[in-house]
């Protein structure tokens, strides 16, 4: 079943009896050190169980949730289940027989929610942001193309340039390539050297014809099967030479290069290399984004701090939500309007009802921003994080 089919199946989830558990867990390199992700998962489950026990659910419903928790825990006990990606999302409703796993390039924040409906907004947004990646592995004679999606990596094209299949070893024999040339007005013979030079030029020309042909095939594939990013793999000089032949559209989509041997590429090794490049791109984007954020603060097209950002969310102003990684804060949510507030006061909710406590209002802010179609940017760089008071936003408009 494909990604979209699995999403649609979750969106169709309906149960008058059982709840569904939604998990998002970060599995980046730092989270894998000393099994930090297991500690994070344990804490999420403990917190969620405490909240469930305070509500009036039947023993059968609680048993289904307990089974969800155990299945999820058991899943993480097998190392083979969590290799080759940086984040994971799991949806489980044991009472209804639902179990779906999504291996992701990232997650915005660790989150575990047990509710009547699955929490899929973050999943859909991550899929849109990650997009599809094509990797071209190339050497002087051969090119292989791979496509990486959230589901897997597969080889989509493997071909050899016909002219490169013949024997290209230069062998200069006595009497070969001897030419009469004028050397400073004096007649003479140059043996072998000029012929070898010509032969090498021919080989170089064939190589560039190969690069040109690969580039044309790649662009044809792009026109018929759009992708979001391109990665070029090979030895440094070959990658540089091939890049000169790329169509302008594809140059703009180039995520970076990787050092690989074309003949030895294994599809299941490519996602990790692609994620490394995506992460580097994200770090560069953070620096650009924070400059825009600081400039727009001056003009009133950005806000900084939890309270100001929540107000902007309530007004539908947020274009990009900036979240300092690790920032959490308790708060309240209005029961009907879902407005997020920091105090338990009836006059803060448009419906005039008492807001409900939430453990982390930042999670709720992310969910609200996703619902409004805003972009989410979790800031990881320690120096850049200091410029954001926990939560900030670049606005669509100012009031």
C-alpha cells in the first residue's frame, strides 16, 4: 500500500468505541546516542497514561490503548525496524485492528496523542516538504538513476553509453601515428605523442557525449516524472564535469553531491546519504530564515515570544512558525474554538467557556499552524535558537 493510500485509510478511521494512538518520534543521530529515543518514548507514554487514567474511559478502551503502547514499545526493541531514517510515525488502535508505520526523514517534535481520530497533519506536511529525490550515480562510462521517496529507494534507470563499450586502451605501435610536421621551418617527424594526444581527445569527447546523453535522459525523466531534488554521485572530477551538462532547471534542484562508486551503489544506502544533505540544507536555511525574521520584526511583519505568537495564530497571520528545539510550555485550549491561551480565564475564550489545560501548548501551536497551512521551522542551531524567545513567527500580514 502506497503512502497516500495509507494516509487515506487513517483519515477514514472512525470508531464509536475505541481510541487511536498517534506517535511521532525523532530518531536523528543525537537521539540514537545511548538510546535517548527510548527514554523519550518512555516519558511520553508515562505522561499519556497518567492523563488517560483521569478520564472516564471503560476498561476495554484502556486495555486497547495499553495494547497499543506495548506494540509500539516492542517495535522499537527490534533495531532492524529503525534503520535508514531520522523520524517515525506510528498509528495504532488495537481494538479496531489498525497499525500503520511511516518512516520519515524528520519529525518536528516528539509527540504521543491518544484520541478519537489520528493526528496526521504533521505526517502530510513532512511528506510535502521532503518531496521526491532522484540520485544519479555517474562515471566515465555508466550512469544509474535512483528515486528516493518516503516509502523506499529504487533504481529507475541503468544504462551504458554504447560508444564506451569498446576497448579504449591506447596502444602506440612502431610506425603508428607518425606525422610530418614543420618544426621551426625544419622538417621532421613526431612519433606516437601527437597520435596519443589525439586518441585521448577522442576519449574525452566520448566521455562528454556520454555526460550529455545522461543529462538529456535525466531531463526527459524529470519532464515525465517530476521530482523535487537531485543528488549527483561519483568521484569529484566526474561530478564536476557532468554538472556542466545539466539543464538549468535541474541545476536549481541540485541538493548536493556524494562520493560513491557507480557500480557499487545499493539503493537502501541512499536515503541516509540524502538525509545528510537535506539536514545541511536545513541548517543553511535556518541562517537565511533568521535574517528574514530579524528584518521583519523591525517592520512589524514578525512576532517573537509565546504570547505574541499565539495571538498571531488566533488571527490567522502566521506564515512561518519558528520553534526553538526543546522549548515546551504549559497552557490552555478553549474547548470549542480551540483558541490557545496562557491563562485559565473564561473571558479569554470566544465561546465564554473555561479553557482546558494542556501539557505543552507548543505542540498545540504546531498543530494549529499546520491546520492553517503555515510552514513549520524547528530551529536546532544553538546560536540561532537564542534569537527566538521559544516561539516566533513570520507573518502573512500585520494588523
